[in-house]
């Protein structure tokens, strides 16, 4: 059976201007592997809990607590094409329950044709940098951005020092930073090391 590919768009909620990515994955990708891809393309460090939230179901890495009545399942046993059938289908991806980084994930194309230079999993486009981990959620990130933009801000020096080194090619954190090539290089390593292998 011929492999189908999805073109997806993910954008962070409650942040303006919007932080977004457009990317390609196999239609039958499992949700746990999709989580890995999202972490890479957004720029997160995978150091907090997360969930995929569809209309009636929630998918998580491990089930160890009650989730306000909504049916909860393990993400490793679920594939994306079970839920995304047509353009416009969407779900909520939440990363870090303490800071509640909510992302809207939407199916843009249900039959994407790979271009000659496309990998089976690749980032096509995007805009703006991922916030730093533990910055305080959307409100904290807004305050952080104000501080690093204004040398007169009392928190400027400490915030610049705290965020130095987060972006490989910037001297200090740049909210507009986005590097498709760097993302795809990391995705290429992910695809190589997570591919199925024939073992004796």
C-alpha cells in the first residue's frame, strides 16, 4: 500500500504574533512519535508532560491519574490518521501542564506529495522562536520579551544572561529567530535513529 503523507500546521495559542510551523509526516504516524516531531520542530526540550486532546478522547504517554471524566488512552497505540481524515480536522496539543503551552494542530493536506528534497518527516515553513522552558507560560513569555527588548527594563540583564545560548546563531534571544535548515537536520537524525529495523 502506498504511503500517504499529511501536511500539518501547528500554532501556539495565546501568543501574538503567532508562532507556527508547517510540516510533513506519514499519515499513519503514531501519536507518541508525532509528539517527538512536534518537540523538534517547535524547539521544546521534552522535559514536561504533554497530551493530545481530541473532542472526546485524550492521549498521554502514561496513565497515572484521573482526567476530569474524559476517556484517556496511551498515545503509543494510536495513529494520527484515525482522527485526521480531511482538511481542517484539528486537535489540541498541550505541553507542560504547569505552564499550559497550548498548540492547535490542523490538517492542511490529507494527500501531500513529497517534493524531491523532502524527507518523510520534514519542516516546510514557520515563523518566530519557541519560548524558553519554564519562562512562566504565555504571560511570562510576554514579560520576558519586553525585558530583553528594553535595556532600561530592570530585568533586562538577568533575562539576557538567562537566555544566552538558547539559540545557536544569536548573541541573545531573538523572538523572531527561525531556522528551517537546523530543524530539518535534527529531524533527519530523528528519522534515521527511530526508523524500523530488521533484527534477528
